[in-house]
């Protein structure tokens, strides 16, 4: 009996350990010193304020106890498409969102949950004047900034978060914590986040990221050399570096951060973005077919053209003669000779050429170090902006394209999604395009930028907000690529972007009624009943547009913002057909007020069985709702 008890205890202990490990994967933020803080777990699940602290190490600050409520509060806004400011809206998969980033991160939770491979952000460094703290999204930004003394009545920016303030560090931490918390949810299990920061808050940043991501998921504190020469205006030490704090979603699933990515066991000999050249291939090259002749001439391999300048005779799976080949080679003639000597090159069944990846290459990938010396500098970033805009566009500590491109290169592959929710001038989008252009990839980006006013009066005349600069930069870079033309667009690489703007919901929200305590109670009650009646009978705000409502429904239902949207007719009524290919979901959305019996009966046929249909609540009778619910997945709004 005692042996049985011991065995049961062993099993129970094993289960407890497994459960603890699983909980740590899902909620690393509730662990402190490898123990569960049940008060934090309670706060996270219930939204209650943490009142009690224990004797364990705990990083606390003014306002932290209310952050979980802020994180869990619903998003009140929506994203409205702006086709006029977009480039190739209907075909592109890149996204630029204008507006406050915390609200937008909440809106992106459903459609982007666990899909982002890499996040790079360059947030405010808390120098005493560099960030707008705003977590009330129901009121206009200008009104909010005036109320919080961040701008004057004329809209001019005042110094924010002064160092003399008792909440100097607390305000910055309250600003960053919920954004990083939500960012973690957007990352894939093998995802990684890079956060640029300077000496002002790097120590605090590390601590809150330890809490949110888990200490065990810390990767590195990279040090980036931001300028060639030190400034001698400093009193003690002149700084020439900044930090980039790196955390994984799950350290065990994050591979090496390398600039030389080895994907699979073979690599192509060609790259569409390289210059054309002629190389000589010796006899004895392997072929993936037994015998035959490859006649000289051009061969189309998907979107790439190569040209055999000589006939090639193949017997017993090997070439019998030397031959010349014209194409966009990745390697030098010397390298090709080495590959051939080591029997690494082979001809595929469609006459393309690839090579085996050597074991040495697999073992010696060029890992990045924690000291980034030749990754571009601030001055390079200024020069890039000047070249793009033909004028001076000033930013504090701008990041060069090379820095971001190398970070993206080190951590992503061809079709990954990259997110930057402090987009600034749009450097991350530019860097993603540059890398795609270089390696033929099709990475997608999501950029988020507040429509913060530009302070320079001359620049402001042409570009009123920072978001305007970001959009215009991407537009000009896209145009530049188009002028260069060639293989980029033949290969269907995506150099467009959809623009969305954060705005108020298209729906009348019941909880948006504002109570004024100074008003007479009876009058207040009357107003509330009127509001409630409006909310019930008029679900949509006045002046709503169909396409705006469609995108809001897509967000609420967790559909990809790049889903295909098509206007169709089912019998007598119009619908928007939304196809989310990524999730294999079909949505039919109608905003009409009435439906004919013929339409209802058609929807009840096998063609639409189990499909999702969204209607205005007032458009269907109770009988229609019952009849449709038996055949389709019905939702009313």
C-alpha cells in the first residue's frame, strides 16, 4: 500500500511540474523568482487592483496596479481604410495604421494573434520631452493633450514628463507596460522582439520585459554604435552607443540570430535582384535525370530566366561537357568552381541549378554579436531621409535602414510578418522592402504611427503629422522601385501598402453614454432612456459607410485585414463576400434593412451550409433568425 501511495505522489508531482511549465509558457508575467504570484494571477483574470505585496522581489511603481484593467478594457475604436493614401490597396498585404498604438494593438489582437514573427520598436526614450502619454481614446487627441498640458491652446507641443515630476519614471512605465504586454500576444511562438532604448530607461525596460516575457526568454542586450565621433558637450562621458533589448516569445523555439540564413538542405545558384553574368560550369555536374541533351537557349524558371549558351549532354546522371550559363548568379566563378569540385552543384528536373548546403555552412552560420559596429549610424539615417525628400526632415535619433534590415534578416524568413508600432518615418517598412529586394523574399509589414503634429513649421506645411511623413516615405520608395522596374515587379514582389486610420466605432456603443453628475436626475434619466432607444433602434452611427462597417466587422470577427472583399448578390439582396484564405473562412455580410423570402430560402440551401452570415438585427424577423440559424452560422449586429 505504501508503495502505491509513493507512486501516486510521484505521478501527482510530475503533473504539478507539467502544469506549472505550461502555465509559465502562457502567463510568464505571473511568475516571480520561479514562483507563482497568485495576487497577480487574480488581478490578471479579474481586473482587480492588487492591494497586497509579499516579501518576494517585486518591481512596482505608481499606477501599476491599474494597468491590467487598462489592458483588459475593450477597444472602442475601429480601423477605417484610406484608399487615397494607399499604394495598390487591393493587392498589397502591407499595412500602415495611423493613430494611437495601444488601441490599435487591441484591435489587432484577434486578426494577428500569434502570427507576427518579429517586432521592432523604437519607443520614446523618456528624455523628459519625447512622448505623448494618452490612454483615453474616447476623446479627441487635441482635447486630451490640452487637458494634460502637453500642448497649448494653439496646438504647440510643450515639454512632457519633466524629470522634476514625481511620476517621471512611472509615467513612462505605465506607457510601455501595456503595449509590450499586448505585443507579446501578437508574436508567434518562435517570434522575437527588438526594443531600441538609451540609458534613461534601459534598466527599467529590462525589468518589465523580464516580467512580461519571462526572464528565461531574455536573448541579449545589443549595443549599437550610433555615431562615428563622440560629442564633447557632455560633462563626464560621451556616449556613442544605444541599446537594443532582445526577448524571445519562447527561447527554445527561437533559432540563431544570423545574417546568413540556411533554409533547407539546398540553395539556388541564382537571385533575381543580382546582376546578370556568365559563368562556366565544368563537366561532371550531377543531374536529377538519367540521360538527355539540354539544348542551348533561354529557360524560364518560374519568374526567372536563365540561358544555356552551349548544349549540355547528360549521361548516367552527369554532364559530359563543360558549358556556359548566363543568369543572375549569387556566387563568384571561384565559389562555383569550389562547389563543383566538392560535387555540391546539381541540375534539377526543370533545368535549374541548385547546390547542396555543406555541413560547414550549417555549423558556421554568421551569428550576430552583441556589438553592432557597422550597421549604419544616425547620420546615415538623416542622409537617407534627405535623399528621399530632397529636403531636411528632422527626427530625434533616427535609425538607418541598414540597422533594421539586418535585424529583420537575422530573425525572419521569406514570408514572415514584421510589426513596428512606433513607426516614425517608416524606416522598418523601407528596410523590409530593401531586404525583399535583395533576397527575393515576400515579407510583410504592419506599421503603426500616431498622427502626432510635426513641430518644425517649414516641414509642417507639407507634412502636418509624423504619420504623413511615414506614408510619403513609403510612397516615394515604392515609386523608386517601380522606376527601377525589372525583375522586382515581374516576380510579383509586394511594394504597396494599405493605409487605415484609427477612428470611432461605426456602431452606437451602449457604454459610451456620458453621465454628468451636475445634471438633474430626472433629466439625466430621460436622456439615458433616449440614448438607449437610439442604441437599440439605430445600431450604426449617422454618416456610416458600408466599407468602414465591413472592416470593423472583420476586425471584431478576427478576420485578416488582407482578406479578399467582393460585392455579390444572393437572389434579391446584396452582400459583401469576405474570403480569409489564411484561416479558410467565408463570411457573407449584408447591411440592407430588408430581405425577401427568396433570398432567405436561397441561403438555406446546401451551397451556404455552415457558412458565416452577418446581418443587421433589424433586417430579420424572429422567424427568419430561427430558420437561418438551423442552416448557417448566424450573427446579427
